C-alpha cells in the first residue's frame, strides 16, 4: 500500500485547538505511534521548526546544564509569529523533569504554547499528584485507525448524542474500504510498517518492537530483572485475545507465581503494549463483574484471524473513544458484557457511565446470536452492531440491530 508518508491525525485537530488556551498539551501513547510527527508537523505549519527540543540528545541536555533557560536566546533570535509553538520531546527522561517543565511554563506561558511528547513515564506521573497540576491537558495518540489512513476529516468520527445517529453516521454514504483494512490487518496501525507496506520490513519491525519496549521502557520504569520472563508473558497473550484474562492459567503455563504475572501485565499495560477493558457492572443483574480482557496495540503479532480481527475492532473503538473524550463534554467508556452463563458481547460503549450501544466482532456471520438481543434488552434496549470482516455486508433489522462490514463502519 503506497500512501503519502505524512497522514494527518484526527488528534491534531483537537489537541492543538485554541479551546485549550495556555495549557501545555501533553501527548502520550505507544512508541512510534506518531507523537513526534504530529508535533513537528504543527511546528512546520507555524514556522517554528527551530523550537523542537529532543531531550534524548546529549547536546540538548548539556546545553540545559550550562544555560538553564535555553529558550531565552532562541526566542530572541527568532523574529516571527506572534504565538510560538515549542515541543519538548522525551523530557520525561531528565532527572526532575517536572520541575524543569514547570519552570519553563511559568516563565513563558504568556508567550508560547508547549507540546510535550512521551510514552509510559509521561502518562504515569499524572496518577500520583504533581507540581504541574493546572498547567497541562493530557491527550492520547493511538496507532492509525482506518478513517485516518483514508484521510477522512475528524468530523466523520466525532460523537453524536444519540446512539442510533452515531451508528447511522458510521454506516451512511460510506464505501467498503476492504483493501485498506486488509493492509492494516497485515501491517498494523503503526505508521512506519503500514505506510511502508513491505512484508519483510514489517516482520522485522514487529519482531523488534515488543523487545525494545521490554528492554528499554520497562527496564527504566520497573525493578523487574528477569525481562525475558516478561517477553514470555507477552508472547503467550496473543492466543488469549478475546477471552477473559486468566492470570492463573498464564502462571501455570509459564511456571510463575500469581503476583509476578499480575505485575508483568500491569507493566505491559503501562508501557502501551496492552490495553485492557473491564466488564460493565450493573447492580442486581446476571452480569459478571470481575474479569477483564486485554488487547494489543500492535495486533500484527496475533496469528489467529478471528482474534486479530477482534483486536483490530477493539483498537478502532478505543481510539475513537479517546478522541470523543478529548473533544466532547461527555465521558465515554469501553467495556464488554458477560453474563454468568458465559454469554458475551465483545464490546459495550458507554456514555456518561450509561450503556450507549453494543458491538460484536465476527469474521463473516450475518445472523445475530440470540444472547445479543437479550443483552441489549437488559441494558435498556440499546442498539447493537455486529461488525464483520467480510466485505459488502449491510443489514438493518427492526429495533436497531445492525450487521455491517468493518471496512464500511470504520471508514
């Protein structure tokens, strides 16, 4: 698949909006998902290319140690736009980086707009309370989704207040973009392997990707010494996609103790290898409330066609919900529904903690299983969408039940 190397991301239209005023825009997400690219793109458009500071580079760190206010001279020497955009990339790798960032922000908040990009550590600090409170907004950049690869406007994915209108928006006047979706399933949504479109390159890229995260990011964040054991856990998980996560099963298969496996899963989530979804909880119902499921950001590593497709759908939904939460006053969530008799609907999208619509991922099934009707009724008669890998499918039933090809629904 040959496409232009620079794909406009939906998040660019949201995170860099004037709505967010003076606050720093902190952009976190998986390694190589495009965080630096969207920051540099904005700097280029704003004629602020000079104001990209990669704190991974020794010359930037050395310069800071010699002159702590490294912006003063740069801004003075650069005569141009009224509002400057400045990007600090990987600053979270500096000792006392939050204090450094706070000093820069407090000095220049009325003169420049800050973008701060990073991954696990950047996202981790906000959960513990810090000196940057009130000075930033956090945004999440996921790997590419289908509508981005197709260069669709961000408005095509943004939320509607009514669930049926949301579904109809995703179905109406759409093409079946099967070839592009198949490329994504083959190469993943990570920009470099997807846009390269070469099978050999993709294999080597994906083989190195997980190992780099474990050996670099996880090593820096944790006190785990047996990193090869984390790789073992990561390598066993693709076969468990779509099923409730059983730590007991993994510990038995790998000969590890329960808390060790639980700790490894925690860090794989923290470092953006995995994301998890929890079961929806409703009082006095037959819904299971304790189990959870995990999915990969890099679904190319999954060999099973059905499990890979479910993971693809999970990430498409998650990425949209992250965008909805960044754009909307409402809060959206992603869960699944499972009753005590083992009947499950893959995904439930919630709006302000209330059921919004259900979604099931299937390879080709056009008929809807009976338990999905029961789940929809249990959750106040909400709509249901069965998203299928098979092309050319669009079926609408009474009472707001839909069956549609994923290449149309997500395009």
